[in-house]
């Protein structure tokens, strides 16, 4: 089913949100496969395993908190997206979800391209050996240094986000004697979050160039996007390969993509009519949702590929255009479900008649999404099984903030005790990427597991790391 809430979640701190489960699950020891990574199991002794490894052993070796990433699942999801879209389309992994050199190598080996949006992400991609022609550079305020490095490296596309950037990229490319492939990011007047979308003007944002404006093409018009096209086509150092759009995040309903595709194809038609050019590519962005709780029901890659392909083909046929090469940018949809965060329980505090507060050894420094968006997560006791009755719990962190909440409302066994291990699934995306040193916390490691082996791919920070940056 589709959820009608914004992915930021309902902002109700003291009650269970509308539509949230109000009764405990039938089995507190159950692990819903929609939420957990593919190799996660509960073993015969009651402890959870991932990649064949017991979480108690992982906690002993790598400490807690720790992000535990199922490499087998990650690679399988890469292949599923690649196979779903086939050789006639491009799948760009959105590096902002989570990026490391190991992840870049996996992407390369599984045949995916990579979308980066900063100099640091570009440096990581190049250091790990991703071919530059398979990299796209995004961002609404790319620096001269970032653009120069991207053009020098030979990235496959730079997504232009403003008039100033058109001139900036053109000037740098000309100075380097290059003809840089580019796309123009357009704001299509659609905001899609979960299944809701607004098919009217939504230009009040920092990204993209608006379609809105008057012309014979009412769906596109003669607005900033059309002017950007005109400017790019006049510059010899830029090669305009296509149009890019992005309509939201954590999307379950394809209706917003249908409106977006129609308007992007409308712009392609306008470009053909006014400039005699048929652009060969369109990119419909990412933002496709994942299951954070059992109530979420995301589509599979092959379903998404068919829907998007059908939408674009239908709109191009109506406009009399050849079907362009399609690109998509899943990030969360690939890495999000493949990881969980492993915590150790510290303090347990019962508030009679309300709930029990369960404090863990991490918090908003390793997962800011609950505090920032009121995002919903699941949680489970993973170091053992329990037959105890359920207790309504709030899993909180150790930081000096009342909003330091990891899981706002959950049911955990009533015999929960300090030293138990909890795991929060679906934390592969935007948790390590947005992690901080608030209260001088040390950011957790990322531990990759596969086939009975575990290794650190991003090490835990140390106090020496913190003090090294403090020049006194």
C-alpha cells in the first residue's frame, strides 16, 4: 500500500502517529524481510546473524555502535537495477546516500554508474577507480575547483543548475580545450513525497531551472529552462546531451513521475521545434522509497523500470520524438535496506503509564533522520530471543538533546536489560553520510559482511582523529 505521509513523518512527539501500528507485532523475535537485509536471520540460539556472522561476535570485534552492511545484498540490488533497466538505459547510484571506496568498487564491478555532488565525493570516486566517463557531477553551487577537476578528469556529464553555472562550466571547459557533456536540471512543477504530488508550480526551491513561462508549449513554456537550453546550444565548449529532473524522495507512487516525464518530453519537443535538435537523453532522477517499517511497500526495480519505460515511450510517441536514452539515480533504494545499525543498551527508564525509554550508545550523531525529519524506523533485540511480553518503548541516544531519538515508538521485550544488543534496520542511506561529531562523539565504523567474513570499510573515528583537527 502507499503511505500518505511525507517521508519526514508526522510531527507528533507524544502520541503514536496516525496510521501507525497500535498493537505489538505477533512475534517480537520476527524479522520482516521487507525491512532487513537479505542475509539477516535469527539463529538457533536466538541471536541474529548477517552474512553468516553472529551480531554478538561483530559487536565484540568491531564495537558498538556500528553500521553493518550486507555486501551480498548490496551487490544483488545493484544487479537487480542494472538488469531491470537493461543495456538501453543508465543506472547512476546516488553517492550522497552512502559512499566509500569499497562501495565505488562494488558499483564498478556490478556495472553501475555513479552520481556525485561534491568535490569530496568526486575524489572518492576517482580514488577508487571509477572510470570518469561513468561519473555525473550534480550540485546547485559547484565551485570552480570542483568543476575544473571534473572536466580535467573527463566526467561523463555535468548537470547544470543555473545560468551562472552554464557560463562557469563553459569557460573552464574552453580553457582546458575540452567539449564537456552536460545536462540541464529542470524544475518540472511536481513535488512528490510518498504518493502525494502537486502537479502545479513548485519552483520555490534552490535546485534547477523552472519550466514555467509562456509559449506554444504550455506544459513547458519559454521559462528559465528553455532559456538555459538556448544558452548552452550557443556554446561550443558544451555538448547538451539531455534534460534532468528530480521530483522528491521516499516515493512509492509513480504518478509524480508520469507528470514529470510528460513535462520533460514536452521540453524535448520544444527544443526540436525551436532549435532543430533532438536531445538523446533524459534523466528522471531518483527518490524511490524503501521499507523502513513493515507498513511500507516499495516497488521492485523491474516494476519501476517497466513503468518509467512505458511512461517515456508513450509521451515520446505522442510528441513524435524518438525515445531517448533513460537514466535513473537510485541511492537509498540500493544501499538503504542493506545495512543496520548495531547498538548496545545502556540505561532503561520506565515512565509509568507512558512508555519505557531505552538508551543506547549512539543516537542523533549516527542517525539524524529521526530528529531532523521525524522519520520512522523499526528496531529489534538481536543478541538473544525473548518470550517476555512487549513494552511500548522509545529508543533514544546518549546526546544532550531531548530530541535525540532513534526510534520514536516501538515494541521491545519487557525483559530488555543493559548490555543487550539492538539493531535498527534500513540505515544504509543517509545515516553514515549525515553523521556528526556532536558532543564530540566518534563516528561509527562501517563493517561489510559477506560469506562468513567481516571487514571494516570505513573505520571508527578515534579521539586522536578529533584532536588532530583541533590545532589549539
